[in-house]
C-alpha cells in the first residue's frame, strides 16, 4: 500500500511492480482503507453482533406473541 499511499503510484503501476493483478491490488487497497477507518469488525465483534442480532430477533418474536396473547385475553373479557 505504501507504493500507492506514500509514493503516489497508480494502482496499475503498483500492481505491475508487485507482479499482481490490478483487481487484487484494488481489493487490498479497499481492505486497507476499511481497516484504517475502523469499519472492519474483529472476529469477536462480528460474533457479538451476530449474537445480539439473534437475541433481538427472539425478543421481537416474544413481544409479538405477548401482544397477540394480551389482545386475545382482552377480547374474551
């Protein structure tokens, strides 16, 4: 990445210098920029996010069930 970010090489020129394809270097550059900006989640953060999403989904389902049950109980009285 230093060839591009610090030395001002174009992606094509840097890729040729490194012996890789432009596409691969673009992918590396995108990953580098994402990591630099902090938008990439660590494996632990990703696992926690998945766990929280699952828990959120379950809680919403439980809330919907309780809401429907209370509506039915109120209807019966």
